[in-house]
């Protein structure tokens, strides 16, 4: 039986859907996987309620979408990991499962997720999809917002679209973390954060739809001054994250959400560190640079 896909977002019939009638803990048929890819092409964000998964099942399901990134961007946690390398640890827990102190640099660094971003846009070949599973959630807070970057592109006026086309941006965690006040990095960390080149407008490899490719990691437009780059990128991000393009997900335990980083941005809304939030994410590696996807 094919999964049942229903639009979930009152603001849009083609951004965010709920998927039911499928158990992600089981192996999937190629028909189901194709149906999920097609649903992602249309909706860009899929919410699967009530999916109780072990880490191994989460990883096995993720591999249907492509090769997995290893959680190396998460460099603050490298020496002290709670989860295996295929899983990004989106929690306020330390290696022993105890809650991190509020002032723990690892927790503070992870607040970068509260800036609008696209996962791994700081990698030369950025991520395609992210798959996040909610294990423990705070009583009221900890929502995640998603913005539709295809709709944002379509809604730009012609003049601004022309200004964007052909532009190459540079992305690095130095920019995004710099915005949070992290400015001191060891030399090896700086080397790991050398800016990479990305297209400002990209065409999706499957759907061929154009979208704005923005992220908190973007800090420069090539050939522009830094201040002019920053102002223009900020203006574009303000446009793209207007409420009409945004869906806010209120998590339930065992929700699994897949989003397409090639067509969306997202941000964490945050929560009180008195509470525990345990979320785990796999990330599907990209196969080409966004520079290969620039509209002609
Ligand atoms: C992520 C992320 C947002 C959140 O997992 O990539 O940005 O709300 N998460 O935890
Ligand atoms: Mn993220």
C-alpha cells in the first residue's frame, strides 16, 4: 500500500504534507520510496507522525534517499559524542545522557540552529535532505519553522530576481557562528570552516524549480563588498521568511520530519534548558554543487 499524503499547512497546498499509512521501521519497497521522493518534490517538507524508531532503523530508512553525511559539522561534539557518526545530535544532552549546563559551549554553539539556515550549506557539496526524529520534547516550546524558498523566489519582483541570477555566494560556519558572537577559533577549526561557493539561485535537480538558496552561513556575494552583500542577503532572507512562506511545526514525540534543504530553510525556535529535548538527525549528502544548478 502506498503512503497517504495530505497537505498540512493552512497557508499552502504545496508546502508541507503529512504522511501516514507507512511504518518507517520496516524495509520499504521501491514504489514507496519513489512515492516519497515525489511527495518531497511537491511539498518539500514531510511530517510522519508516530514513527517509533531505533537509531539503526532511522539510519536504514534514511539510506533510501542517498548516502549519509557524517556529523562532522557538529565539530564541538566530536570528542564527546553521544550518538553514532551518522546522527547529528540535536539535543541538550551530553555523552552520558545528562542535561548540559546552560553555559556549556556545546549548547551555546548549537543555538546557531535558531538562525534561518539550510543544512550543510557550508559544505562545497551541500546536503539534499535532512531527516529529524523527535525522541523527547519540551512540554510547550521547541517548535521548528520551515520557509518555502521556491515560493519566496517566485514572489520576488523581476528586478530583484535579475539582481540575484548568476550571483555566487560564500558560505561558512564562521559567518553564522560569528553572528552569535563566536569569533575565536583554533587554526584547525578555521581550516575546517573555509568558505565554500554556492549559487544564490538554484534549480532543483529533480523538479527543475528555481529557489533562493539562502542560509545563515552565507556571508558574502562574490564581487560585492561585505556590507552590501550582508544587507542584500538579509533583505532576501526577510522577504523569504515572511509568514506567508513559513510553516511552524509543533512537535509530538515520535514525529519524524524530512525536509529538502535544496528548496527550504528552517530554524529552531528554542526552549528552556530546564527541559530536555532529544532529537536526532540524519542528513542525505548532495551529489553536485549548487553551482551546477544555476538557472541559465
Ligand atoms: C536541524 C535543525 C531545528 C530544531 O536539525 O538541522 O536545525 O528545531 N533543527 O531543532
Ligand atoms: Mn538545521
